[in-house]
C-alpha cells in the first residue's frame, strides 16, 4: 500500500504499537498469574455467592473484581436416532431472569462432591425421565467469564430410554423431541436464545457432518 504524506504513520506511532504488541506477547508467554490480594464474600445465596476481589494485574495495577462464584453446571445433548434424521431433546420452561419462556437443552447444577457425568445422568432423569446408554463429553466452556466462574460441561447422550420425570417442586418443564434440522432453524431464526443450547446444537450438527463424511 502506498502512503501519502498525510497517511504515512509516524515513527512514534509505529513504535508505540510495537511496544504494546511486545508487552502483550510477553504477557501471553508468561507463566505468572494475576495476584489475588484479598477476597471477601458479600453475598451467599442458595446457588451461588458473590465475592469482591482485589487483584494485582500483570502490569502491576491493582483493581477490584466482582465475581459470581458457582459450582459448575452440566448440559445434556440427548438425541434420538431411531429415525433417519436425529431428534434433539429440548425443554421449554419459564426463566424469570429472561422474563419469558426459553427453549433449552436439559441442564442443571453439579451438587457438591458430585462428578459431572453423575450430575448429567441425574439431571436428565429428573427433568425428562430419560436414561441414556452411551455418554461422551462434547464441550467444556465458561459461559460468562467476565464476572462468572461457572463452567458448563456438555454431554452427548445416546441410546435413550423414556421414563417418568422427577422434577423439583418449583420446576415446570415441557419436553419435546425436535428434528435436528428444525432445531437448527430455530437457532438461526432466534427462537432458541439460550447460549448453552446454541453451542450444543451447532456442535452436534458439525459432529454428525464429520461422522457422515468420515473426517
């Protein structure tokens, strides 16, 4: 690209950019972590707690971080493969925080001391009544790492057997087996607005595509 006198970047500007890039690369390579100076719990709820942390960043700046502490969740990507097109088990329930009903994959929190896979099996049975013969981990991610330390583990559940759901007294959940193509349409159109469900459904579509192509 040719520069005119007006567009030619100054040596000082180029130098500042180079220094910032060098600093970023150094931070990415370093094994040092942000230093936690103090942590105070300011709220303790039934499902999560909130802490106010004072941390020293890699640059040396001391900042306050408000963090929601959560024990982690499991998400179940349960599929029925009896028909030529796989069907995805979806739930529809009211979410107070969202102010309406959402389409979601079955999910729930991990109990203290519980293994994630055990929690996934428990949640699938309680919310839907289904059991699965084959389980495999599909995804593991932080849904909102800016202020929440919750992790979500998505399990692919296959070989389903229906049964009677055992929901908690405050859970009112409707379940439906949705064709994968229709589920993808709901993601694309915005009818499915739940992040974990969008991630799981898109992962499933790519996983099945690769299985079919042999890649």
